[in-house]
């Protein structure tokens, strides 16, 4: 296992993951080349799968223990993550040009922006308020999980 960089707040980690997803969607929206779109959709699907797994495997259980109604398995946050995966699959299945692709990309972009706004409003403040020791443990868990997922 590689050494982790200096400890950073889980809130910064979460903001960075969300920013990476939004940047990929913006790049997709600007792309006009079919081959580039196919590659970008594949990268977006991978990033989204990693992102959702991090939220489901690390953040979800941690948050659900503290606020089960808001972050638990049946919560709106969980439903939004599942919806993002479905929308990404729809985008992957659409031809890289034409109305199906445009509609799938627009639906995913809209859902992702809503998810990010919600996370910034609801999740990040909780993460920013963590005591230092708990923040360090959660950040390490996020980094370890991310590293395991990207090794495959």
C-alpha cells in the first residue's frame, strides 16, 4: 500500500470527487468527436462507479450510523446515487451521437448537479465539523478504499 499524502479533511476529498465528475460531464458536453465521447463516457462510468462505491462502502455506513433517516440505505441520498448509476448506464448504451445520447447526457448532468448541490449542502458541513481524530480515520478509510478500487 502506498503512503497517503498529508491528512486532509474528508470534506475536501468529497468535494474533489464531485468536482472530477462535474468536470468530466462538462468535457462530455463540449465534445463533438464521437471517439472522444466514447472514451469520456467510459471514464465517467468508471469514476461514477468508484464514487458511488466510496459513498456506499465508506461514507454511507459512517453517515447512516449518525443520521440514518438522512443518509441510510432507504434515504434520498442513496436513491440519488442509484439513479446516477442508472443514468450513466443509459448514456453508455446510447450511440455517441444523436438525440438519445443528448437526452441521456442532459439527464445525467442534471441529476449529477442536483446530487453535488445536495452533498455540498448536507454532507460537507457534517464532514467539516468532525473532530480531528475521526476526520483522520474517515479520510484514511476513503483513501484506502479508493486505492483498492483503482488497483483493479
